[in-house]
C-alpha cells in the first residue's frame, strides 16, 4: 500500500490530488476512507476506484481532490484503510498552502456582493413520487371511466328498460320506418312483425311463446282462456293464428302475400297487442314487491362487482409499486420500511457525536448515551473513579457502553503499574459470564483509531440470557480497550448487536469507525 500527492505546495483554493494505491487479492474487500477525514484539508471530490488486474492480484487506485482556503502549513492525517479483516493506516503528509499576492494598484477593489438566494438542493425522490402519483391517477381514471362513471345508455339498453307493452309498440314503429316492403323483403317483414307480438306474449302471458310453434302457442292461449287465466276473445285468437300461419308460409314456403295485406296484418297486430294488454290482470302488491326486490338485488350485485374489481385493481397497483421500489431499492429495504424496523430507523436517524469521560472518548452513536453509576466495591472505591455511559440494554438488539476508569495517582516516587489489556479483557469476559452470558467466542487483535490511538479489540459472538429461563439469544460483540498516555486511565467501549441483521451490522461498523481518543487538555 502506498500514498502520494501530486504537489506539496499549492495556492489558496488550488486542488491537489491525494492517491492511495493498494495491491490485494481478488477475494479481499477493501474499504477506503469516506467523508471529511482529511481535515484540516477539505475533500471536494472523491473519484471512483480504478481497478487493474496484475497477475492473480488486483491493483486498486483511489483518488481524492483536496483543497484549503487558508494559507499555512498543514498535515494530512493518517487515513484508515480496511483490507479484508485487517486495518492499515497511511502515512501523514505535509502540505504548504501559499497566499496569493494582490497588487491593489493594478487590481481594482469591489464591494462585497449581496447575498443571493439559491434553490435548495434536493434529491430525485420527488421524481419517484410523481411517477407513483401519475400511475395511481391513471389507474383511478381508468376505473372511473370504465367502471364507476354513469355512462349514457345505448339504444338497446334504453329499449330494454321500457315496459313490455311499450317495447312491442316501439318495435312496430321501427317496422314502419324500415324499407322491407319497399324492397319486397316480405320474409324479413313478417319475421319482425310476429317477433314483436311473440316477445310481448312471452313476457306477459306465456313464457315459452318465443320458442313455441304456431300450433303450440295458439293451443296454450286457448288453454289459458278456458282456464279463465286470461280473457282473450275468440276474434283475437283467430287473428293471431291467421297472421302466425301466414308468416310461417312466408318464412318456410316462400309465400308472397300482397303488400297491402302485409300492412293490414301489421295494423291487426297493433290492435291485438292493445287487446292483450286490456285483458291482462293488474300486478298484485306482492308481485310489485318481488319485482322491486329483484331490481334492488341486481343493483347490489352490480355495485358489489364494481367494488371487487376496484379492490383487485388497488391490490395490483400496490403490488406494482412494491415491485418497482423493490427493484430500485431492494425488497428487504422496502419491506422493512413498510413494516418498520427499529435498527433501520436508528441507522437512518440523526446521529450524535459527543465526548464521554475524562480523558474524552469521542464517538458517534444513534442516540445520546445516558450517564450510568456502576457499583464499585468498597475496598477499591477510594482508589478508582469510574464514569460510564450507555445506550440500550444487553438483552436488546443494540447495546453500547462507554466507560473510563481512573486509578489512584501513585506519585512520581512510585513506579506506575502497567495495565495489561489482555488481562483486563479476560476480566471483562468473566464479568459477562457472571451475568449469565455464555458461549463467548473470543478473538483479539490490535486496534488503532483514526487519530492514532492504539488499543486492544476483543470480538466474536456470545449468547445472552433472556427473561424466560433457558432462553438465550446469540449476538455479536466487540470490546475496545485503551490505556491513556499517563497509564492511569483505562478506556473501554463495549458493543453488542443483533446477529445476522444488516442494519445492526452497519450501525456497529459506523460506531466502531468513529472511535477517537483525545487527551484531557483537548
């Protein structure tokens, strides 16, 4: 790994290029610095990683654009780089920022420009929202137009709503407007003529009138007359039989009666429709009620069908929106957003960076850590001072504990006792076991903060007891321990977080990468 800058001396506001070059295996994950980690220089651009294959390894080059707007001598601090499961730090580099000499005798002076309002920069979330609104509006418009809109009735629908008598009369008027007789289309004329009276009889007298033959229909009408069910005159029955038989001859025997006879038959049918109407009994209140109930049932059925179709369309729209967001942002992320996830809300919330203890531990956390007063044994209470701050509980999804333990000043004449971090870590693990924690898997490695403080990292997995006896949950944990320069202060950070939770992993990594130690005078 190597770092370079293209210039060690620049003018105010001039950009320099800071380059990190890493050669690694193809299986290693490399994490470069992000954010304003180059202070006091300001990062103005982070370029994409340039990857080059070299034999069986990869050469990664990451560039940053840096600048400074005040003159002086500056030091670019060491940068933390993660390669696989190991941490590396770059060398610090010095940069000289020179002032720009201005000759006021040649360069005119101008007043300070007034404040100019600029539009607030926003992300493109509103574009996605507009697309969703437009899509929902389109589906809603289609549902209204084809389903809920009160459409004008077609001619056939208007005719269907007419009472049987008026429909029969209308059929005869339409027959008059036709050109069947003018075009000598006698067959079609008689078909329409007899169909008008048959439909009326089918609805009001005999419900098989349409499919019955002439003899069957006349026989049925005579039976109804004899049974006093309908008081049709003999003349009406005779006229109907005569016209039906003549129509049969026209349709099946290619008979061609005179046009005037056809017109006479039309007028006769018109009169007989009136005669049938006159002898029909008035509908009873019960029949009227049943008819109204039928209409109401049909209306409810139609409305229910509309509601079902609308509900299905709404569900399909929601599924389409879910799939669209899932494709763009990931289905797990969308599901957690809709259902709510505590760790996700913590990760995306407003984080707090603060200092805890003396000397201070500078750390970023999802929430402000609360002050804790841990019990101290009476026999050592006068020899140590302990400050502790925490968030959450060890039984919860996320637990953070930051503590500083100050030991009694032993004086210059007495040699200060060295704090063994390995032994302290073993004591901390033992204390966890005393609280019921078991199956603690321990790994240890050296840990260095971005500002150069070195300590011990103990990490792995453990099982934490829950409320129910014998019930445990498995978590990740990480314990960081540092000794201050005067060897009198032990600084510790303990984190436990939910196993196999992507948001908890991101939270813990963010907290760990933010750890910095400061001297008391800072």
